[in-house]
C-alpha cells in the first residue's frame, strides 16, 4: 500500500523537511503572511529521531532556535524538542553520540531549568502552519 506510516523512516523525515522548506518558500514569496510554526519543526525533528538521524534533528533544532531569535519564527524550541534530539543521540550510541546528548541536556537544563514549563511562548495569533 501507499501508507506513509509504513514507509522508510528516512524517507518520511526527508518528506517532512521538504514540506517545511516549501512552507518557508511560500512565506518568503509573500503568498502567506505567517511563517511555519514551531510544531512544524517538531514534526521534522521527531521524523529524524525515528529515522536514527540525530545530526539532522539537531540541525533543525538549531535552525528553529535561530529563526526564533531572529523573530522569523514565533515559537522557540521547547524541552520536548531538545529531548527528542537527546533521545536520538542516546539511541545511536557510542562515545561521540553520548557526548552530544550530554551537552544538549546541559544546554536544555541551563535554558529551561529542570522542572520549568517547557514552552518558550511566541508572539502570536493562530496561523495556518
């Protein structure tokens, strides 16, 4: 069947990121007034976590944060996005992966604390993405 849930996880991750890129292109072309949401990034990060590609998941986490800091994105990364990337590194295993996971955990705890509410609230109204 053509059920995307049963497709290759790497293919699904690439498709998710491709849709994210299309959303940015439509936004930059002025065809919509709002940029993609943080939840769109989270979906891509989760897809890369499931495809065992923590490096790409972390790149998207950084991109999300950069867009938030530049005010192009209304929602910044949350503990949840950080945890997805941390989990992806931990599952990958090995010294370098564990080192990346530890550094991200320290960054997450520095940013959010250990028990704080996770969402970095954005600046906005309801949007199409």
